[in-house]
């Protein structure tokens, strides 16, 4: 049933599209659950341990207590104070995963959000994944608020966490409120701009009560309030000429003008306000909600978006309002068992109506809009139309994938797409029975449609299907989903590191394919030059053919053959990357030359040239952060060094030592278990992909010999 109009067409200045982002276990989902409870979206506090959360709705999420897919929820909030007091705002929230294996969910969410709430653990401070998501938010220029959560936790330290935000993230972070008490004594917060102190009634807070009371600022906090308020006001004034003049003149500044100037500074990423609270204990979430409405941008604050006009290939700006022609970005595909394929779209301009046609400008395809849905995690509300600034799901799109632009056919535009990291780990998968073969292909296809970091390829030499992902947990979840959602029973091999190959020097090679079998033969002949590219540049193909030594129509066939040959490498059978291939000469036959002959010749030339180009093996290097009690520091560092690790830094926090290192993924199998036994169960490790590096020659030769041996056996 369509929603009522008055609930739908919200003024753009009262819409907030925000994401909750953080390191794993910082409390993102609990914070989201409290927001939904306080805004009246739910009437019972969701609990991760009990598996009753709204946004963690998948069976695997509830079993493991982690977020795997980003969940979109729409809710409403009326701030009690400030410029937006007593005016209802609509907040579209995306709760994102914290585990690095699901980093694609964070990447695509940040691409379409206007603002972010970064949740930090008050004891741990800035952790590795906090840095990663912060950099992702920087890439898309997303304004942020920091919420220092778990102020009730043993070892919680608000000001140490603030310091780590400034130092490790390089962020212009300033306290917006400061905590009253910490650990078991955390009872309230002091708002620095209004200079008001609030405390929660313990019994009411335990039940999730909204009640808190205003008290006099305790004497022991007055010096801190003066110090940190002075810093915040000075920084706000720096970003507003009118306020700066009054500030330098020693005048008292108006609170509402300070708030307006702070809003501008937050949107311009000149200030990141930091708030304190404890989501689990129901303290501080109301102030966070008020700050989201007061300081994070509405779609109106981002006045236009840049794109490319596909007709002219010129840059074009599109105004982000309802009057402009429709355009939106598809940022997520989800296979829903009830309605089929759901495509999540952020609408940047215009209006989208169900039953109409739009253009997929990325793929030059036409799409029909079936139904338009407002998503509340895994429940849906059907609506007739959606407007600029909204995030909706569409049923009925056939060709649209993640990162595609949809627009009005008469006003096409292509928006910036979304880039994703390459997978680092692979495993072989095969159906248990022949009956499962078809189901396996279907399941893999649907899952790869959903997840851009999940790749599938066939190993033609062994006949196996190889799936690749961001980590062991990522692949484990996908295999589990195959069984539950698609009823596919499959056998999987043990995880294998996703090695790659490249070359070190420029080389040349010849490919000549001639076949005579009576009648018309086959003739393809080309010369190829290969050149190494900087790490991460991928593959580039170019032609320097002059004078028609190879007719123009056969050049794409040479490129196709080169690309296919890159997949299976020349050193140990792994894909070749970071290489430029240039076809510079060749010959052809008037009758016998064909596309297939030049494709084979291109493949042969690439192999010959790459073998002469000093091929090397590359391995994924992981950024590893180990936290352990100080007494185990020597054991932890010694063990990492034995794994070919480069120790980058060590730091102390409370009674723990934090070791940051770069370690080859191949050495990290079963590391968490090793660490636990080494530290009496008290050590924790966090890993995320960092970059690729050359494998030492002696190890590379062993890997190549092993791969060749396995293929010979098969």
C-alpha cells in the first residue's frame, strides 16, 4: 500500500541520509537499534546477543552477532533544541558492516550518503578498520560526527580517544559534549555550546527511557568545560567572518549563530564534532540524534553533482532538486526471496515513478521501473513515486548493476561509479551431485550480482570453479548462503591465497598461428611489446600498427587473445596484472586471416613476450594490528617476525601493547588461534588487505613447482 503523501514529500532540508560506520565491535548496530527505538520505529530494544536486532536480519548475522550486509532504514526525529527544534526530520540510515571482509558494503554506502556517524570504542580508541572507513569517507568527502561509545566500559577514556582521532585520522575533531564520569560512574554529558549538563536516571535508562534531567555543571568539570568550550568556539569563529570579528572583539557570541556556523563548518569538513555516550546503557543517543539533524547535511546542502553527458562526453553538473530531470545511482543489488532482484538507488534529482521507463546510461540500456519500495531493513513499504534526496529499492530492473547510473532518457548523465578492492583469497568449489551443477551456476551468478568483491572463474586446466573474495569469513558466509537460500550442496577446497603475476622489464614476443586443413586455412601473425606498469594500474592495451600490416578490424581480436592469456599467467598459472601490451607489427593473409586466428596469435605473442619480461609472483600483504597484554610483547613480535612480517610500530594503551605490522597473507593461516594460545586467550588480531608485493624468489619457485605438480596430477 502506498504511503500517505504527507509522510512522503518531505522538504529536502529536513532529510538526512546518514551511515553508521566503525571498526567491528565498536557498537554500530546497537547504536542503530537505539536510534530506531528512540525515534519510535521499534517498540522493543533490539539486542545482538538475543538476535533481535532490526538491521542485522540475516540468519548468519544473528548467529554470529556481526553485520554482513548494509541495511537501510527510514525513521523520524524531532529535536528538542536548536534551530530545528520541534520540527520533524526524516533520517534515512544505513547500518554498515565493521568486518573488513565486507568492506564493499561500506564503500558503496558511503558513495551515496550525505553524512556519517563514526562510532568509536571509548577504551580502544581509533582501531584499524576505523582508519579504513575514515579514508573511504574522505574519498567521497562525507561530513562526519564522532560518537565515542561504551563510556561505561572498563578502561574507557574519552579524551584519549579524542587524541587518537586527531593523531591517527588527522581529523579536525573537537568535543561537542564531554562525559560526566566514566566506566561504571558514567552518568551524563555536558553540552559545551549551551553549557548545560544532563544526567540519566539509572532505572529509566536500563529500560530505554528517554528521560534525563538537567543539572548544574559539577564543580570538578567547570575547568574542562571552559577549556574545551573555548577551543570549540574559537574554531567555529575561525570559519565565520562575522563571528570572528565579534570573537576577537571579546563579545559574547549568540548560541544559535554559533550552531549555524558549526553546521557550515561540519559540512565543509572543517570541524568533526565528538560526542560521548553508551548505546547499550541508553545514554547519549538522543544528543547524537539532535546533532545528526542539526549538523549533518541535507540533500540541499550538496547543491549539485558532477557527471558526464554520454552524448557529448563533456562534464555536466546536475542540480539536486525535484524540478531537475531524474537521475540516480544504483549502489546495491539484493536478491530477495519474495520479490526477486532488488536494486537500491539513491535519487539525486527529479522524481522516479513506478511503471515508467528510464535509461541505464552506463550500459546504454532501457529499464522499466516495476515497483518502488521504501526499505526498513528486510521489510518493505510500496510507494507510487520517490523524490530527489531519497534512497529506495526498485523491483524490475533487468540489466542494472552496482555503480550504474539511471536517468531520464531525454536528459542522460553518467555519475561517478564505485570502485572496489580486488579479492585476496580463493577456493575451489564443486557440486556434490550432478543435479546440483545447474543450481550451483545459478547461485554463484546471483551472489556475484549482489557482491562486487565476489569473483568466479573457471580453471580450464583442472575443470574446477574457483571463487574469490575478501577473506575466509567472506567466502564462508557466501557458501553458507548458497546452502540456505539456493539449496546447493557443494564441496569446497581449503582457502588459497590469491597470488598474481607481473613482469619486471620490457620485452617483445611473436605470435604466429597458421593452420592448413584443405580449403580455407587460418592465418594470424602479430608482434607484441609488453611493459611493466606501476602496482595497481591493471592492464592497458595499445596499437602502434601503421601502414595496415594488420588490418584494423583484427586489432580487437589480438586484444581479446591477450586478455584471455593474462588470466592463466606464465610463471605459476596466476593472473598477470600491471602490464601494458602494445601490438606494433604483424602480417595477414587476404583469404585465410580471421578473428579467431588473430586472437590465438595475440595469446601466443603475449605468452612469448611475458616469459622474456622477467615474470615474478606477487602476494597479498595484510595490514595486521595485534592487541595483547604487555607481558606477551616479545612472543607476539617474535612470532610475527617468523612470518616474514615487517613491524611498523608498537604503542601502549592502558595495560596492553598494540603491534602494527605488514604480513604476507600466506603466513597468516590460523593466526588467531596461534595468538590466543600464545597470550592465554587475551590477545586479539585484526587483518585487512593492504597491497601486493613480490614473493621472495625461493618461495615463488616452490609455489610455481607445487601448482604445476597439482595440475599434472589433475
